[in-house]
């Protein structure tokens, strides 16, 4: 999991973009995948009572990837 820091300009742009309803396709698709994986993990947990660490790791990595996509959007790498 790599962390990244945005320039002050990109951070300001991210705040502006966050106030708008539009999201690039890449972000929308990954958000949907995260929601689906989370639902599956929750259902399995409710059925078995067991938490699957690999499923949790996968979801967390997807959320890190989502953060990076938001950074790319703020930096103008995706539209």
C-alpha cells in the first residue's frame, strides 16, 4: 500500500471536485466493486460468523486504490 501526497493545488482541486456529483468512470466502477465485495463479505460473515481476513485485505486495498484514483482525478490524470 503506497501512500501519496498531493500538491496544495491538487488538494484544493480535490475539495472542489468532491463537491460536485460527477465522478469519472474509473472511480464509479471501483466504488461499485468495493460495495459488492463488502456486501459479499458481510453476508458470509453473517452466515458463518467468521471474518475472512483475505476478503478484508482485498477491500482495504481497493479503498487505497480508490484514494489513488481520486488523487489522479485531482491531478488531472483522469477525467
